[in-house]
């Protein structure tokens, strides 16, 4: 299969949107930018298109897909019941990086939901994504446009690296804004439950709908969960670079000293070491391949730079990677959720 790669903006070219819309309508796959990461889109109501998504990504078939919509009215079509809290959240956060889990309607095939009777839905806040959905006139199931388990794509080149020759088309809309996947909240439980943290925080949700809880698997140091995952990113190893990633947490000075010590030991053993620092700490590391993930003083920059830097270390062929931890960042829970999974929960405390 030849993968067409087209540069687009909200304005056009119109013929590119027309071509992409036809691909989706015929059951093909189109990768496109959202504000979070690039998505791999297929017709959400077409089970065969869903199967193509799973196959292209190498994704386990019990890992549900998120349906992307372009109007709130689509909720009535895709779900059996739209609770008031869902309407309130949609009014406040859509379009935006929030996914809601609701009871699915009979229109939504089990192939899209990973065999579950619930469906994950969001309205992306990106002009290219919204225009594509509207022009194709289909609901678009779209997980991240990468090989399953790899760092998510934040630019079209990442999609091309993983999926060229496996999908029909890539719409290149430039670098994404947020850089990590949407917050997922389950509205089918007695108390709304966050299944995946993201840009929309627990506090932001509670300001709109009252009490919200966090799924214990997010807080578990080992990330333990059993059974079918109810949302993407819950059960399987995700976001991982090729090299072993280890998180070093603790007081800043002690973390720097510990990473320096570890990198020296690895280099003496003949290993190539990658170090993930910040703009504020990069100057303190004197050995290894050092890269800044962003600034702790600029909200969102660390999340935006995370997947890009993990992929960069793949190209540099490092053997091991050490990273500082980022619990104190405004998006700290979301960032650490992704890093913990990327590291396989390899965490050290600097003492």
C-alpha cells in the first residue's frame, strides 16, 4: 500500500479533504492531527475499518477505540443514554481533550468498543480534525497513529515512521499543541471516574459536575489492572522507547547526582546513555546524551515535548535512558502516568 502524505490547514486544499473523506467513506484509514496527538482514523460504525486500525497498529483487539465527533448532537446517535453530567462536561470542555465513556447505542459495533457495551467519545479541538470529520460525514474511530506500545505521534513524521505503507493517507497539520492523550472519564459508574489523566484535571471536572474519583490502577505504582481495559492506555505497556527508561524521583539536587552516578556506571559498562532533563537542569549533566524535555516554568511544555524526545532517543540508538520526574508540573499526574508506562514502572528514589 502506498501512503499518501498531504500538508493541510483548516483552509485546505479542499481537494485533499475530499480525497481523505472518500478514503474514510470507503473503509480506509487516514491519520490526522488533533490537539493532543495524531490519530489514526477509520469509520467508527464499520467493523472492518476498526479491524484495519487494530491491524495497522498491532493493537490488541480488546483495547477500545475512541470515537471522534464534530457535534454534540452525535451523542444522541452513539449512546443509549446521555446523562446530565455528560451534557455539562460537553458544554464546558468540548471541543477539547476530554473523552467520555457512556453506554453505547446499537449503531456502534463491538469491534470498535473492544467488545464492551460502553463507548468512548470525544470532540477534538483541532480545525483539521473537525473539518475532516464533517466533510467525511462519518464518525471517526481514532486511537493514536503509532505502532502499539510506541511513543505517541506529535507530528506527521512520527506517523510516517511507524505506519507508512500500512495506511492510506496522512494529513500533515504540523506539531500538536497539547502533546499527550485526552483525559478519559467514565460516566457509567456511580461516581464519575478518571480512567486516564490528561490536560483536563480532576479539579477542573469537579468544578463542573461535583465529586470525581480516580481509578486505582492510575495511582498503583505497578499500574495493576485485570480484565478488559475500559479505556485506551489502561492495561498494556504504552509509549515506550526502544531503550530501557528509568525514572529517578526525589529532591532536585539528589536526582541530578543519582542520574550522573548511574550514567557514569552505564558508560563504564560500554552503554550509550540518554538523559532527559529540563531547561533548568540540562546544564548540570556533563556526560551522556542530554536533552531537555521543556521548562518547568512553562506549563504544558514538558507534556508537549515528552513523546518527541523519546522518539529522538530511538534515533540516537541509546541503550538506557534516565529521566527526572515531573510530579510537580501542573499536568504532573498525566505526564507521570505516561512516563511510568513507558518505563514499565522502573522507578528509583534518589537518596
